[in-house]
C-alpha cells in the first residue's frame, strides 16, 4: 500500500509563506502525476497545483503567481511553496499521487491564514 506523508502546514498571517512537503513510500517516476488539492470549510475539494509527466504543470487560477509546485523524483517528494497567503487559502491540503492509474491520497495537513 502506497502511503503519502505530508508536512509543513500551520498557521500564518495574511501575506506570509508556508512550504508543504509530501513524501511517497514508493519510488516515483516522471510519468507519475503528483499534486496538491485542498478542502476548505463549506467548499468542494479543488485542485491547487498539479504536475504530471516531465513538463505538465497546472495551477488553480486563484493561486497562480503565488504558489509553486516542485518535485524530486529521486526522493519521492512533491512540495508546494505558498507565498502571499490569503485568508481564502485556509484549508486542509492533501497530497495526491496517480501511479499507473491508481490514485493515492495523503491524510492532509491544515493551513490556516488569519490575522
């Protein structure tokens, strides 16, 4: 069973930064899709940032220019650098892996943006 372990959540003031990391318990290849989703209170789960293959990177419009996704296949890791955080970024963030069509999710890490 593949496991994804997230870290890096916490509380920050508006305008602050956080870096989320996720480590997979299995070897990661460039063809595997990895990303971050979030679930905010009263809202549906949404894709935040996604990387699949060697060149595909996608961001939600609401985070473009503020968030940056990166991955290290050798370490089985995907990270999300979040800058200029806003109150509306408050959510539980989940790491996602799609490997050979099988989907895996982390347990989530909470991000709270509040003054």
